C-alpha cells in the first residue's frame, strides 16, 4: 500500500461543485460546510431518493438549505427513488427521522424562497458538465443512481470535463455497515438480505449496479470509504467547537446535538459525508491514498449476503483513488474553522 500527501488546492482557485446527495444528516452537515467555504462554488444540488430520505423530503430539505443560506441562485434538481436494480432501502422508521432532520425541519423558516429546477437530476448533471467553462467536481453523498442514469441516458456527456468525483462510498479493506445498522435496533431489522451483509457500505448497497457502472466508467473517482471514515467518529465534542451564531452554524450545532443525543444509533457512528466534503475541498493537509481497480458484487442472496461488496481486482477501465488513513483532529479543526466563518452570499 502506498501513500502520499494530498496536494493543496492552487491558491485562489475556486472549485465548481455539484453535490449529488440523499440528504441525510451527514449530507446536510457537508452542505452547510461547503456553503461557507470560500474555496467552493456550489453550482447545483441533485437529490436522490435511493438513500436516507424519501425523495420528496430530501428535495424540500435541499431547497430549504439554499433558502436559509441565501443561495437561491443554486439549482436543486430531483432524481429518482428507483435504483437501477434491487430494492435496498433504509428502514422507513429511520428515513422518517431523517425526513424532517430529526425534528429540526419545522424550525427552519427562511425569508427567501426558490423553485425546484424542472430538469431531472441526470439531465441537470449532463447540462452542467457540458456547458461549464471550468471543469466540474462532483461530490457524491448517496447512491450513484443519478450519475449512472446520466451515463445511460446522455452517453455523449463530456465526462472529460469532470475534474473528479469524490464519493463517500464503499468498504474496501474493512467491514461494511449494512448488517451493523440493520442489527442496531429491532425496528430497523429488514431480514437476512441486510442482517447477514457484513461487507457492503450503504451508499453502494443502495444501488450496487449503479456503483458498478460508475466504477467501470472512465470518470475519475476518489472514494472516501469506510476505511477512512472509521477513523473519524461522531463525537459530542464537535458541538462546542461551533461558536458562530448564524443560521447555518446553529443548524449544524443542532444536528450534532440530535445525532449524538435523541437520534443516536446506539453504535459508534463515523462522521461519513463531511469527511468526504472536507477532503474534496482540500481542507485536510495530508491523508493516505492509493489507487486500485475496483469492482462491485451485484448478486443478492439470503445467507451471507455480499451484494454491494467493493473489491480490488486486477484490471479495469482506470484505477480509483481510495482514501484510507485520515486525522480526526485535522477534520474537526477544519470543519469547525469553516462552519464558524461568515455566511457567503454571492
């Protein structure tokens, strides 16, 4: 295994970013961080229903965040709740908690309002990639369904205009989290397809065929898998690091309070998507990364299910970056420093 020191972004360079998201609690923290990051220009948000929230509510949350931060110029486009294959879903009891941000959504009452983009998510992605004068960075914080549909429905998309896809996805050398999550609470138990799957990570498991199609494509990808996320565990100590008093910082603080309090999962929970956001935004000075060909298991079975398992293979279209060693201290320091900045309204 090789490692390197991640290169810092060119001084003054602003990344043009589309966020593809299932709008879970960790996605929201990621978006709040990027809304306040001076090195990031969010050019759009595409919502998938294949993940932690139902599509309707995920879309409402994404729209509300842009309104809350005064970024109503940022388009929000709606994807689908139907994966390319299978029907791997979070338990509705969990999704219902995420649908209203653990009870916080009703307290968010922005002064500004905006409309949802009329294009489906995959059309918005294709248009953004084709029409941008700058290369596009995609932050993938859910299943790969929207991206895979773009490749299927718009195969002429100029994917060479994608700088990179940073994806919180996969478990390469460590255990997955499907069985752990399924078995954490009795009301989350959905049977042996879930309870025996110790290898898959949820964002891949949600649509393993979509993940395989993206891994097999020529799109450049950097994975922030559980291998890295397991180093950065959700900690109540993050709450005290957030000292800003604007609406975005207050929401971030409240999410940490909820997720480490009344909505905790009863198991150690990594920070997940915010780690991918910080790495994508060049917020960490160094981390360990190496490159391999990867494949995804796309076969469901009732015993010892390994559907969604992400494995290193000997050959492929191109190698994928796999982040492994990261610093929890560096993450916490950068996340707090950015979330405590003033709100940027372009």
